C-alpha cells in the first residue's frame, strides 16, 4: 500500500534477509504518503523476539527526510550552479572538463573547450544599468543553450563570460576543428541577435577562444589557459571573432610577459630615449620637433614603440613614462629659451588616453612646467580621436584647463579613427595632423588625395594649422604645398634621431 514504486522486489528481499540475519535494518527509502505523494525517509526496522528467540513483531522508526533533501538540493545548486542563469558554474564545469579529458584519452575522440567573452559588456552595464545587464545574461544563457546538443555543457564562467564543453567531435583534427568552428559561428550570431533584441544602439558582440584537445597530456587547468589565451587574442584583434589556440600564441604570451617585466624596470634603468623628428614649413625651415619615445633594451636592442606602448598602457606604466617624456621635453624647451635660433621652436609630445584621463594630469603638467621653467606656448600635446569616445566632457574640460596654461593641442592621425566634425568646433585645438597613410598614396589614389585636400580645406576654414606626416618624396611635398599645406614631417626632411648623435646635431635643427 505504501510502496513508492521506486524500489524493486530485490531491494525488499535483501532488506528482510538482513533483518532475519541481524535483527534489524536501516537505510534511506522512498515511501508514499496517504495523499499519494512520494517522499524520502530514513527507515529503521527492528525485530522483537520472545524468550525462545521467535519473532513477536517488528518495530519501525520513520524519519521524514523531505526538508533535509530540499536543503541538500539547495546547497548542491549553490555549490555547482549559477544563481542568475541557472547554468553550471565554473566549479562544476572544471569537474566535467576533467572527466571529458579522461574520456578523450580512452576513446581517442576530440573534444573542445570554448570560452565566450562578451565585448563592451562593461559599457553596456554602465550605460543601461546592471538590471538590464543581468536580463541580457539570462537571455543569452537561454539562447545559447538552445544551440547545443544534449551532451554539451554550457556554463557561466563568471562576469560576462560563458564556457562551453563539447565532446565526441570525431577522431580527425580537421573534421573536429570545422565542427567547432561552425558551432562557434552560430554562437557569435546568436549573441549578436539576442543583444540586438534588447533594442539598444549600444553594440554588443562576443569573442570566442577555442582549445581543441585529443589525447594530449594536458589537464583541466591547461585546457582553460589555452582557451583563455585564444579568447583574449580574439579581443585584442577587435572582438566579434573566434580564435583557436596554438603553441605560437602561448610562446607570444610568454614573450609578452617577459617584455612587460622588463618594461617595469626600463625607466629606472635609464633605458628610455627621446628621439626627435623635425617639422618644417613650406620653405623647409624647422619650426618644431616631435618627441618620439624609444626603448633601448640591453639585450633586445631598440624595441618598437608599437610593441611596448600598448604594454605600458595595459599595465598602467604609461602614466609614469608619459610624465618622464613631458619632463624631458620641457627641460629641452627651457634649455632653448635663451638661444635665439631655437627659442621659437615647439616640441610636440604624444599623450596616451590612459595618461590624459588620469585625475592629476593637469596638475602634473602644471608642476612639470613650473619645475623646468618651460614656456607652455612652445609645448604641443598630440592627442588622438579615441580620447573623445569614452568621456568627451572630461576630455574637453582637461583640454580647456591646459589651454588656460598656454599649452597647445594637435589632433594626431586625423581621419583614421571615429572622425566627428562636431568635436572640432568644441575643443581647443590648434593643429590637425594628416596621417601618413593618406600622404603615402595621395599621388596614386584619388580617394586619398581627396581626403587630404578636404582636411587641408577644413583646417583652413577652422583657422587650424595642418601638418602632413610621412612625407617621403619631393613630389608628395610639392603636391601638398600646391594644395595649401604649410607644415611637413617625414623622412624627406629628417629621420627621428637623438638631439645629438655623436657630435653632429639633429639634421634640420637650427644651429
């Protein structure tokens, strides 16, 4: 009458055999209430014997385990599942990853770990609020889960990241890679579709890193590291993409880590150098110089700024390095102040957006100028259009504060970024710099020629100076002069070099 139907006859037979042999039995069983509800209970059955050893009757003690089981289930979910999305969490996925790795070794089939990281999710949260962000994460979890096989495991890896574990991809690497790539493409499209469904103008995409493994001697931690490296590589390349891990990528990451450690010591070890490139007028007379940072590594030699500047920005070291560059440039301006041939020269210094957004940047420039005695009117800070994307109001306020000190501003690489004519009229700019990518092909490309001509005309109408970068031939310089450009910079006039190379001054520098 009270049987739950969850135990077969063998279970009950063994129970009574134990009671007969030992006099009692205890264990966890499923029983049925009068209402028909099946519930768990702890059951103890003891035999009561007479003086001759015969069984008089049995005594059963029953304990309802429903509350205990419910608590265990809650603890289980908290320990292994994400409360927001209901997906397995990092801990459970790592456990399953270990099992899948063992499975691939036994069967010889490929498996893959995919890490899906949302691009721009921090900005999404900041703009729309965390409640909208949480809603989007839940929708993404539901949408992505609908794209998977029953054997696949989708987990919330944490924050704005999901993890996907896929197994039984076959024995051939090319076939497995194609299958995972198709799946990753579907996930990228699903993220874009679901994010667009939120009816917002803020773009949201995903970057996916893939670690494909077979019978390799790797553990769960190594598979995770490989997928993370691949995901961050996809993000570095602009996002909205997928990347497979390869050994070369790991080598690059290790090399990058060593270089980053060396960069931490470069300033204190006096390894940084300033090279200068003259800026000339239409007559070829030097009117200013651009200070260009170089790193003279004791083993690697000259390290490209394109390599170490991003490292410095990501690690926060760019603030100290940028202040050093400003200080050196101001010392040079102060040194030239009493030299008639050079006192009117300007020095242009590139300022990283990271450095520019520092809370104490204006005060820092003010202190450097006061300590060196440099004329702020001779200092030109070169900024790029990316500076105005994140917080245009703050950028404008900072520029206005520095302009009040007498510092001038040049907009570098104009036309290559997110050009907007609206900020040109609101910002205290003094100069536009035409990027060398337009100058390089202006004689062969009508489009580039039209862009350069437009920039020159725009600068003229806004009463801004304009400088063409990357001028390498007399034909380029002649075209630029004919179209109204009055300042030039490039190899045609001088290559970047220290102010004094041996005993010879920098070419083009007034003596």
